[in-house]
């Protein structure tokens, strides 16, 4: 806790962070920022080569990084993998729910399989992993942090993209529910709602002259976000500086969602 006149403590020294989907994109940027702030980071992804490359990049930068190759959508495997992680490395006191998939279709054209896949990967898997992490944090009596990447799409609806915003709004509800349930146990739950970032998964949109111009034209900053620009919010919410922030979703979008 900060004293009057003291500087906020943004250090993550001695902390252990699990960031899902952190082999690339915003997840990797968060892992890199946590590692630079002193935390040990668990790099998660489904592709062994990509995870290994991410760990190597972080290690070369002086970060303490470890691989966790696992599809979080496989809930049984998720339970087993999390248990093994706790035994081998200790209970993570920071969990970042970052994994998400998107199928851009109108609801009328989306199959039941597609609907269930998005809801399962984007929402159910995060709920399940958050429960595992929170239960372990409680058992270890630690002051934990659960940080969930929602999206400005969780607040803004658009044509031809129905299911993703529904799942992301569900994550925003999860942020608040966890904040209320686990706050008394010294575990905070907060969210980050990213806007339009130039990540690998958005490469097609970034390189499309028409769609990219529409994004840039609406954003007050006049550009796409760089993945590294998510780091400040992620470090803040994980740090002691955010000890009294609970149940909040911090929008990081350059002002995109306040314009029309």
C-alpha cells in the first residue's frame, strides 16, 4: 500500500504470471512487459514452435519465461495442465485471460457449431481457467490479480459480426462477478478492452486499404495501435499501484469508441 507522498509501485518483482495466448500479438506484448517488470512469465499457446520462439525471444531480452503448450479450450487438459504448472512453478498470482477467436458473420449465417465454438473458446474457457486460478490463489492465501481482455466490441455492436461481441460482453460480466466474489479474498478482477491493434491476426485488415482507412479515419489518434501500447494498462492492473482497482474495464483504443 502506498503512503502519502510515496511513488506508486509498478514493479512485478517476484510475481508469477500466466498469460493465455501469449506466443504472439497482445498476449506476447503483455508477457514481455511483465517480464521486463520483474515477473516470471508462463507463455501459453497451442503451437509448440511458436511458443518456443516466444520463450526464446523473452529469454534473450533477459526475462524469465517458461512454455505452457496447451489449448485452453480443452477444459479437461486445462485442469491437468494448470495443476502441473502449480506443482512445478508455483501458483500464478497473475492470470491474464487473453485468448480469443473471431468468426465475422451475421447471426443468420452463423452455424450452431460456429456459435458454440466462439462462446466456448472466448467465454467458457476463460471462466473455467479463472476458477482454477482463483481457487489456487485462495488456497495459497495470496493477493492475486485476474485480468481479462474483453474488447470494445463488447460494448459496440456492428453488422455482420454478431457472436464475438456477445462473448466479449459476457467476459465483461465475468470481470465484475469475479471482482465481487473474490474481492473479499484479496483477489482483484479487472479487464482491458483493446481497440484496433496492428497484431498478426489483424494483418489482413491492416493491409486492406479500404478497411484500414476506415479504422484510421475514425480513431482520434489517426492510426492503429501498436501491440506494445497495451503494456501500460496490463502492468498497472497487475501491480500494487492498482491495489484498489476492482471490477473495472479499462478501454485502450485511442478514443475509437467515443467517436461516431
